[in-house]
C-alpha cells in the first residue's frame, strides 16, 4: 500500500482507518512490521512550486503553513491503529507481532475524539 487518500466528501467517517486495518490484517506478514509516513501530501499539489533557490531557503512548513497542523492530525489518526513514531524521523511503525486493538475499538476511539474536538470548537 503506497498511500491512502479519501475523497473530501467521505472524510471523517473512519474509512481510512478501516481500509488500513483490513490491508494490514489481511496482507501484513505475521511478526512483520508495517511503516508509514503520515503526511498531507495533497497539500504539495495545492501549492505552486517555488523556485529552486526559494526551495532551499524555506522549510516545508514555511512554504505550506497548513502543513504542520495537518501532519499532527494525521499522526494522531494513524496512532489509533498502534503506529508509533520511530525516533526523531517522519516514519511511524507498527509491529505486527503484537496484538492490535479490534477495528471496532479503533473506530469508537476515533469518533469519540472527533466528537470531543467538535464540541470544543463549537
């Protein structure tokens, strides 16, 4: 699996978590490792490319202000499946040797967090 992209009108319903859990459960080797880089790559497409010179001077977060908040949100999202950040890099890993929570529990936690966030915003 290279990436998961959920069309905007279907986001917020847990489809990405469900799809990833099914892929890991059915195709992940027992005792193996699943890894991902939770990053909002579609933001790269929304922003025009800067000149090479600007690209070297500015960090990704400076070029795309909404990058960091979206990245934080995605990292929390994938952590629901048990992914944990590897050291101080962008990679998150999940050991397939350990028992993972049932998808029902993952989705329940996701919707509880989502409803808590929504009530704090309102």
